[in-house]
C-alpha cells in the first residue's frame, strides 16, 4: 500500500445489523470505528471467538458512535488481544458502554456457571466470552469527548462527534484525514422521538458509511402507536394475562416506561404492577438525570414516571416475580431475546396463551425474537425447549432507528457528491432497498460491501 491510499477493512455489520467494526488504515495510522459484538445467527456469534483478520496491537484508536452492544460489546476482547490505545466516545456513550459491558460480562459469567452446573453446553467447561475482570481492564482506555467540536485525535487526524438521536450520547462521526471527509452514520435516530431530539445532518461527505437497518421499511410516528399499545394492554389484562416487553435497556426501556406511565396517568389502562427488570436499565435512568442536554424529559417527569414502576435489580427478585401469575406489565432485556432477564420470565410464562409478548424494536436474523415473530412455537431457554403459546405482537413505530424515508432525508444536506458510499448495518434486502432509494433520490451510486472485504480509497 502506498502512502496516498487509504484502505477500509469491513470487519462487521455488513450483510447483518450486528458486529459494527470498520478499520480505516492510512498506512501510518489505523483507526477502528465502533467495536461491536456479533449477535443472532450462530455462524455470526462464533466469529466473536475468532481473532479479527487484522493485527489488533497496531490499531491506534477506537472511536465509538454510541454505546449499544453491537457497537461496543467486543471492546474487552480487543483489549485482551493486545489493543492499548484510546477509546473515544461522548460521555453518555462511555457511561452506557460501562453499564452494558459490566452487565454483559455478568450475564455471561452466570450463563457459563449455569451451563456447567446443568451440563447443557457442548463445551467443557463452558466459559464466558469475557468476564468482569476483562471489562475492568478495558474501561481505563475510555476518553470522553464533547459533541460538535473538531478534535485532534491523532497526528494529522481530526474527528467530530455529532448528535444523532437513537439513544443517549449517540453520534455520527466525521473524520478528516488526507484532505477527505469520512462520515460514519452509526445508528440514526427518529425525526419525531418522544424522548430524544432529531438527529443533526452532515453537510459534506467524501466517503459515506450509511446504516440501512430499516431500508425499504416505513414507521408510523410513535404517537400513532399509543392507541395500539393502549388496546393491547387492556385486552391482555382483561383476559387475565400479563404483557411482556423485551427491550434494549438503553432508551427503548425508558421510552416504554414513559408510554405506560402516560397511559396510566390518563386512566387509559388499568392499574397493575409495572416492572422494569434490568439492573442496567436502572443505571440508565440515573444517567437520564445527569444528561439533561441530550433528551426531552424534565427531572420531575423522570421521578414521577419511576415512582410508578417496580425497578428490579437483584436476580433473586426476578426469580420470585417470574412465578407470580397476577396480571402485570414487565419490561426487561434483551430487546432481541439474545439473553437477559426476559428469558427467565419466558421460561415460566411462555405457555400461558393469555399473556402477550410485545416487540418494539428490530429483531435480527437468527435471534429468538425473530424466530418467535416468524411463528415458532418453541423457545430454547438455558438449554431446554419450552412450549410457546403467548400472543406475539410487533409495533414497529417504536423503533429507535430511522426508517427508509428518514435515512434518505438524513443525507439531504450533503452539498457535494460523495466519491464512495458504503451501505452497512443492514440485512441484504434492506441494504438493496436503500441503495435503490439513494440512486432514485440523489442519483448517487452506492456499494454494499461484504464481510472482511477491503476497499481502497484513492
């Protein structure tokens, strides 16, 4: 490679929505944008155990668009493999990453322990991908950055982190190097979000990396989803069932709490116990208090909302609640049922046809959530198959991701014609739909890279 060329290594989130990792290699500088965990299909999850096809010790810095697991969850492995550089992100992003990584490590340790005890793992002994000690070694590399300011992160490399909606602290990243502007969209939020402000939009992009989670798909406004939720709660509770909402513990859990609280306040749903079961989610509620500039909620609203919920942090309390069959509303992780406390509830509640399972976020290919949406009548929980008879409902308007129209609109202020556009973070159909939409709207050609391909930028 000569000095006037830049290589881009696509190490994740190509052809899938998980495992975001893009390495920018200038020859003398190597910068990794996001460092996410693969989730969903087993063939993808197995890649978490492999070494990426680059020399990890040579990476100079990691830049994080936001704190979700599929953008930060691989960091402890990266450090274990020899990475020793700074990990940049906004302060809320790094706070969320700490919460998520600690929670993830704890769950992996617990699941490995349970697998060894009950003997359902093929591995002897079963081991976590990383543990709390690995997380502890990773966090000292975190370096908080302010939004909307150009920062010299490395010699001859400037970066700017711009507000992007989606979750607290989320940004798109602009990278200026060798006279070109690289723009990494991260995950783009909604234009009209009940909790967050609209995303900012880039004005220049020579090389653009654009997510395509909901390419070709269109959401309703969140406000339009409220009557659906009201109807669903009333129908479920009136027949003696409980409503279970698998939710990402960052932002979507708080949005669902806000919606249920407002419906209760307006006497539109019956007064039943409302549970937010996630130690991670409880920590994020504290974060909402500390990050007033990032969201729409007033402190008094946050306090009043929380006072109507039982916020569960201990595993023992979860095990007690899961065998309580009185009608209730339960919000718990994880959003795609890849792990988390919701599995404990489903292990005992899945056979009750009066119960409802409500999906409010994207369900990636190969996840338990996607399989149940597609009609599976069995659920594998902790090595055992559990019959599944609950009603399953999906309300897409509550996603934290921009839909097709919003993705196209997000590019609307770019004044130049990008030299290269890479469509990432989407399954095949979504990526192709966005590719078509970009061509029809702007006349720009866009590419859909494959996993582990290397693209050369002149």
